[in-house]
C-alpha cells in the first residue's frame, strides 16, 4: 500500500523506483468514491504514467499504471 496514504509525499519517491515501462498495481480502491481523491489524482493524472482504473467487484477497483518516461 505504498503511496496510498500520502501520495503527495511519497508518490514521487515510489515513481522514482520504477524504470521506464515499470508497472504499478494498487488494489483495495473504492470505486466511485465521492469527493477529492489524492491517490487517483496522483496516479491517474501524472504525466510520466499511462494509467487506468479497473473495477473488479462491486466494492473494489484497482489502479494499473505503467511508467512511460
């Protein structure tokens, strides 16, 4: 669960561990969460990543991101 508690603090550190084409999978995400979500904002919006969210059950989704630079 690295970078899920404070992505604004440790997200860049985690990203720095990824080589180009490195893959990150974050589970235990809540689909359709209301309000601001710093985890989704960081991982889905980062310019060095291609990322998507997949809903895997009624109560859970996963984020999958690959480093493109």
